[in-house]
C-alpha cells in the first residue's frame, strides 16, 4: 500500500512466518527477542525480510512492543535503502542545485554507511555540492550529584561532569584542548542516555555555511520518537543559525502506529509496531 506521498506503508497483517533465517537475526540488539516472524518490505524494487522482534520481552504482556527491525549493517539492505533515500533527498534539493547541502549524521557508526551511500547517490543524480558531517557523541551515565551527568569525552580519561538544562538537555563544557563544546543530552527509543555535541569551531563553520545559503538535511536509518532528530535540530537551530522549517530529514523508515508528527521528516517505508503479546 502507498500513501499520497509515495511512502510504502506496511501493516501488522503483512507479517509472515519466518523460514530459514540464517544470519537474519544475528544483527538484533542485545535483549531483543525474535518472534519467529518476518515482515517482507521493498527497497529499490528488491524485497527484504525484516525480522520481527520484541524489544522488551521482560515487560508485562500488555506493555511489550515488537518491531520489524531494520538493520543498516546489512550491506545489501543499506545499499538498496540508500537509493530510495537519495530520491527523497533529490526532491528536497532539485529546485536549487546551486545551494550547498550538508547531510548531518547521528554519532552511531551503524548507520554511517547508509548515510554516506545516500550522499554518494545524491551526487550521482546531480547534487554536486553535497557533503556529510557525523556528530560526535556517545552514552552518558548519571552522576552522584543528581543535577549532573557524566560524559566520556576523552578515551582512557575520567568522564566529564556537566549540568544539562532540565528542559532542553543543553550543556556546555570544554574539551581536552580547552575548546568550548555545546551539546544536548537526550533519550532515544532505545532507552539509552545519549549525548551529541559540537565544538566552538564547528559552530562557527556551520554558522558561516548557513548564513551563505547552505542547507542542512538530517539522515536517519529509522525514525520512531524523533528524539535524535530533535537533539540534532536543537543544536543547529539554537547555535548554528538554521531555521527549524528548513532542516529536513530523510530516513529509510518511520516506525509507529500513528502518522509521523514531524512534517519535515521524509521516509521511504512506514513500519508498524505490535503492542502487547505478539
């Protein structure tokens, strides 16, 4: 089924019993429990089976959530999805190819190939002034002082204590070179406490890029709660001069049983969630 915008929509009834799964479930995150079902989806005209897994199998039955897991580390799947993501990106940039584009990628390594291939595909389509930027960041830990959190900014060094704003999650500190960094603490759907940041030099460079006509496109593998997008947008809008409505997102998939509330997010496929006992 297709939406008006051309997004491929999949429903809970599209699931199928899995046959030979082979390495299909080897990429499931720790703690996920395979249900024995797959969801057949299409990227770039090719069909791929996404394993359906319960993300919180220890929860009470009525609170369990199962999803069709899109693994960007599956090379062929990522390559195919990147073709379709580039089509979404092309619709954003095609009317002004002289405007330089920065595709911004979350700090996780798992979706880097997907994003870089999307950039490469966009260039091949004619968007020559496209470059990529990958955020720095990681997972933070709570501190003894409840007002603070601990950030592992420097490998092999004790974590840095910062005091994020209670409403926005924004923090400021300095790196090992004495350069000020500005970041955001947030919690994505995985439940992990994450942070991203920009250095003062990066902020200055991005302000110049945007003030001279550059545009920002965020790249994601799967959008669910949108927490990562909001964190990235918060830094670019608050500190780099970007307009919120001008920061578009392209993603391989959106996950949820209600329409995506963020109209600036464009995605190739819409995946359902199964709530309760699978």
